[in-house]
C-alpha cells in the first residue's frame, strides 16, 4: 500500500484496534522499536499525541528522540494523527448551538432524546 493510500485508510476509519504499523510513517524498524516499548496499537500513539495536547512539534520531537524516527516519519505520523483527531474528535457545531427550540433536539451533546 503506498503512503497516500495508507494515510487515507488511516484517517477515514475509527481507531478501534489498529496496529501501530497501520499508521502512516510507521513501518519496518521504527514499528519494531515502538512495539518493543509497548506501543503496539495506534491508539497508544494517539494517547501520547493527546497527552502532548495535540502539539505537533512536541509529539514529532518525542517520536524522533524516543524511538529514532526520521524527521519525515515523525512528520507523516504526526500529520495523520492530527487529521484523524480533526475528523473524529472535533465537536460538531450543532453541539454548540443552545438556541434550538425544537423539543427533539438535544441542548448539548450529552443529552440524547428518546426519539433518536
């Protein structure tokens, strides 16, 4: 699978139980180093990315310094996680709208109408 297909496949689906080597930028020796240190699932790197407050520079630096990722590998992986977060962790605009007057519309994303 070429890198653009790997990226598209990664960012278009929920995280679930993806292997760390399913992530763009992670393959071969880097994948083995990550796995050896317990980072065998993509969601584990996602957790580190979020722990770095989604700061792309800090996360990429962590990948380079901790696992010996090249600048290119770190950049590709980081951009993929950033895009995945934008797609799957963004708050929908409708969740922020508290002016809706329809009775079947939630006032927040935590409210779930019984008619849904």
